[in-house]
C-alpha cells in the first residue's frame, strides 16, 4: 500500500490518501479536517469493525448494525503522542 500526503500551503493542513483513490483532509488544528490523531484512531476503529464484519460474514451471522466507539487519552504536555 502507498499513500501520498501533500501540504496545502497553510497551517497544518494536508490532503492525502492512496495515490489512485479519494483524498482526505487532515488538519493539525482540526478545523477544516480531522486531526492526525483522530485520523489515526478512526483507522484503528475501521480495521476493528472490518474484522468484525468479515468474521461474522464468514460465520454466516447476520449483522443488523455495528457501532464501534473508541476513546483516546493524550498527555497534556509534549510529547503528546
């Protein structure tokens, strides 16, 4: 897998995604796009949800809906990752 991220020339705003796919806006301030940490957490949650749906489908277990909730906790002072 390969992704490309391009700085949009203002603040901490970037556009990125797979080289041949749709782009997402990532904004370090979280004002015009998801923050990098939100994007990271969404990726983890999406992978988890994909696994659940895949396993349930293989087991022939019908799924009416699926909601996955995740909460992160960050340090107040740097480094905050």
